[in-house]
C-alpha cells in the first residue's frame, strides 16, 4: 500500500509510501498480446499440511524473477485473493514480488488453482513493469475479483521512474488466472502526491441492473474516486468522486441487489482520531448517499512490524449484510489491539457499534493485527495476525489465525491457528526505520465449498541470511 499521508492522520499507522495524483488521461483499449504463460509452480506440493478435517495448508509461490537494483530479493508480500462463485475450485491470488524498501515492488505476481487449492500455478502479470514487458519500474497494491462469466480481473498501481509518473491498470484472465491479457490503463498521471490503493470488485447481483459491471475505487488527489467498465475492462467511465472531502484507503463492497458501498478513512483535525465512513450508491456509482459513520479508528502501532491499522470490508452475497473489521486498542488493559467488527443489515444505511471479535481477555498480552473478513450465507470469517508481547518486548513471531461466526457476525467462536508462524527477522524491510513488512493486508475469500486464506510467511532461508518471504494458502472446507 502507498499511504504516506496517513502517518500524520492516524497515529497508529507507520507507513512508508509512494503516492501520486492523476491529471486525467485518455483511456486505453485492451491491447491484444501474448499472455504471460506460467508453468506449474514447483512449490505446489511443498510442505503440505493436511488436517483430518480436510484443511490444506501449503506454500504456493516464491519469487521467480531477478528484481532491479534496490529491490529486496526473495520477497513476496501483500496478497489478495478471490474465488469464482460459480466454480468454487477456481482461486486466484495476486501479490507484490521483489519489494522495494521505500515502497512498491518489481512486479505483481499471481498464483492460481483450478482444483480447490490442491495444486497451484504461479507467474507474473504481463505488461506492467520492466521485468515483464511493461514501461513502469514499480507496481503495488494488487487486488483481484471474478466476474459472472468466470473472467478474473486484477488491478494494481504503477510508478514509472524518477519523475514518479504513475498509473492504475487492470489485467484480465479468461482461463481461471493461468494466463493474463495485456493491461488496460484506467489512469495515467504525473508525479504529485495523491493517488493510491486501487480496489476492484465485480457486480454479481442476480437482480442488479448493473450485473457484470467492474468497479475500481482508489484515492484520487486525496479524495476517494470510482470508475467502472461494462465491457469486461476494455474501456472505462470517467472518474466520480465518492468522498465529499479528503478520504483514504477505500474498500469496495457490492450487495446482491447491486448496491455499491465504499468504506474509507475520513481524516479529522489532528487532535481527533480519524473516522471510518461509508457511502452507498444505488445507481451504479453515478451518485452516492450521505456519509455514514462506521466507527472511530483507535489502533496502536506494533513495534518493529508494519501492521497498518486500516479497515477491510465484505458483503454477504446471500443475505446482503455488510461487514467492516479493523484494529482497536480502546478496551485493552494491556494497551494492545483487539479486532473489532461493525455490520449493516440495511445496505449501509446504519451500522452496529463495533464489537470485539477475538476471544482472549484484554490483558492477555496478545496483539491482534491486520484483520480481513469474508462472508457467505450467515457465516462470517475473520482472519488476523497475533503477536505476543512479554514485558513490553514483542515477539519476532507472528501467527495467522481465523475465527468464525454462524449468526451474521453477532458472536464468534472456533478460533484456529492457520499454518506455521512467520519470523519477522526474515521479512521485507520498510525504510527509513527498517520496520518489518509482510504486506498491508491478508487475502481471504469464501465460497459454498471452502474458506481460502492467502498470506505471506517469512522464515529462515535455506542459504545464508537475507530475506525469505513466500506465499502460502490455506483451504478450509466450509463444513469443517
């Protein structure tokens, strides 16, 4: 993620970033080109961990390219994942590959599975950065979504070079994420602070007027904006502003009726904590209702580990209930973070008070970081990292966990450990303070068949010293 200004707006967020502002540009049609073909990943069967209940945990990708000077070798960070609702065995994840300490990466990588996470194919999205046929030096903030016809769409932000010219691009795959078309650039702009954090979503609503519409939200000159495409990402609308004033880190969620809700951080005067607000459109992004407060952000920095303290959001495509999760240190005796969740049962018109998700006590000495959420048919899954703090000293190990609600997020149970822990000593580094970094978010998606979690794990390399961050996935049957 690329959000330098949030350091001043959110005391709990220590982010090193690359930010820019668009100046408007003519949209580019899709360019027919040979897609990047990936061979089956040699890591598709490495260190599998299969529990009796059918859970599959395994490494799915390692860095496959030699990055340019200044990038950190052997670093995959910041994953996002999507499952095809109509073909739940089809899964696609995207992530940064070859991280730079001052932000962005040498490429955007992908991993795809056509058999529910048993085997994976990995590669690099074509036409973005110089390491794979593109003009830009760096890429960041990837996200991915499926359309009703089974096409996968991946969005990312790009940086050209010393002049910091940038853009936002979308690649499309028509074969479940195994190969990808050349990117379409929905924004190109010069180097001024502002643009950041694109997120992509596709309308699947059976009763929606805009079914099949692809949306990308992003920060445009310190305001949240949205564009959309009705021709499978070939051409794009003009941008429309979502936030009436400044807004950052948008999360885009779509209800079954086609309602488009965007949740974002709304900064306040320096002495006040920023708010999370939402705005909803019922006309395909053309206009939005008034801003509705979701909650106030009161998270705490985790020393030596860049856990951003930003929100993640999701919609239940069956019930239409909306969910937002974030970190909150308000009610902790030990001053650490809980994960809290707010929900809306009326399409974003009102939100419940934030409620704690994690089961431990407020004095447990366990920090809870970087939550993400997915929901389907009254089942809500929240995933997050935990980090032990003993006598004020944080552990170098962080552990991914998940917890489940079967009553639309009213109560949670069944917390479980996901995979082996990550060792921050081998993670990517963020300048200038050498904070360790696994990415600003974790990937989670759910289908009627399984819950899929994709995350970055750092651990000791086989060679001598250095970074070692690889991509891992857990596939957990929904019946479990």
